[in-house]
């Protein structure tokens, strides 16, 4: 009996017991769709995290205070004199409130002279960036379009209420496109010149200082120098460190989720094992007839193994189709560390191939024992059972 005959017997065996076949396939579908969904999510999450932080200048080092609320002006001046440092960009961050047509909107006011240089790639939806000084602002898209009746455009005046109780009127110079930065989403941010922020908040210190090094090769030495000069009062973090931490987080989440979804694979495998054994015991007479007609132990073994392979292949393909249908949306919005991002589900061709292989291996492993059990049966066993 050739391989095509064995395949035909396997197919007929599955079709003769459609209910058990459907249950076996569904066990694989559930397991594979769970695994592929997690793979698609974590791949998209990793891509979004990497894309976000790769927009930052690789020569930047972000310095934040650890033992005090602000970085003193004297420390910023000292940073600018250290070897290997090309430029220093101070930043002031403070909460604020905007009343838009009776609706109170909480915003983040950021005092900075060069938005893109310090916080990453940002793009304007309309207007232009503000001059170095004066009561001017570039606002996020969420602030500009909060109310259906009031829309801020370049030239509009926006009133911001500050934590100290003061209110300030700012002329809108530009509207930012929705963008993610190291400080979070720009949707509800209001950027103003650094000098304006200093006078409004009445502080001579800074929330963040971006240090620009001469080139990426000097980052490590500059970090060590900053730690040596300022001790534990300041923390210096390079873009590469941020990327490494983000990737480590993604990998940890991926491993954790994969362990959880692996349980569904194990359950699916045991489900196939039980159902295939049930098929074997239901087909004792059929196995006896196959043996009588000359089918060898190897032939019977292959019949039941091919049944498991067909179940695995069908379950893998349907599982991928189910995942594709579930993840066909625009994406999933998640907030991590104050940064809101839209995760687009992503499956590479390699992921698809691996998924099919996993489905096949799971089915084969689960079907080995029942297939071996069936191949060991003799015609006498069949007569006795019947």
C-alpha cells in the first residue's frame, strides 16, 4: 500500500467521525490563536517601543534630579564646561489647567527652547515653532481640538492656569501632530520658551537637562564623568540605555505571556491525545479489517499519524486565520510610563511558518501514543473486543 492510499485512509477516518475531528481541530485552533495573538502583540509592542526611542538623538544623555526636585542652574553651567559635552539643553516641566468652553483640561506645560532636539522627533500640524522668548506656545493636537465649538489655531490666545494660582495668556504659534516623546504624548502638552517658563514658575532650577555629546563613542565616558562630578544627586541615562531597558521589558513581557499561552498548547495536546485514543478504540474492528487486508503495523501507525498531522495543519491554518481576523483592527492603545502608544499587531512570515510547525509538532507528539497503540493491535484483539 503506497503513501497516497495511507493518506486517503487517514482522511476517510477523520471524515467518518466528524464531531471528534472538529473537536480536535478546535483544540489546536484555540491554542495556536492564543500563541499567535501574543506573538503579534509583543512584536508590535517591541516595534513601537524601539521606534519611539530610536527617534531620539543617539548622542543625547538625559539627566534628571534624584535627591532634589530640580537641577540647579549652577549644575547646568558646570555641565556645559565638562569635556566631551557639545551642548546642554535645560527643560522645565510643570502641570497646568486650561478652561476650554467650560471644560477643564489638565495639561503639561514644558519650557524648552528646542523641542525636537531635546524630546525627539515632533512635527507641526499647522503654524510654526515659537521664537526664543515671549508669551508664545506650541500646543498639542488634543488641546487644540478639545471642544467641538472651540478650536485653537495659530494666532489664537490660550489661557493656562498654573499650580501657583497664576494665569497666563499665550499666543499659539503652532499645533503639533499627535506624537510620542520621552516625556509622553504631546496631545495634551503646551510648549513654551524656556525663559517664559522660568518667569512663570519662579524657579531657577530645571526638571530635566539634555546633554549632547560630541559623538556616540564618548557617551559612556561622559556618563561616568557626570556620575563622578555630581555623585548621586543626578542620574544620567543615555538613549542606548533607554532602548536596552525598553527591549528588556518587551522580552520579559513576551516570555511571561508565552509561558501563559503555552498552557493552552499543552491542554490542546492532551485534548488531541484523548480524542485520538477514543478514535482508536472506536475503530478496533476497522483496524482488524485493515490488518486482514495486509496493512502492516507501520501502515496502521502512519494512518493515525497522518490523521494527527491533518488535524494539526487544519488547526494551525484556522488558528492563524482567527488571529488575523481578531488583529485586523487599527491597533491597541496602551499607556506605559505615562507614554500612550498604539500597538499594531505584527506577524512576520517567519512567525507564520513557526506557528504552523508548532501546530504540526503538537499534533504529532499528541498522536504518537494512540498511533502506536493502534499499530500494536492484532486481528485477534479486534475479534475479542468485538
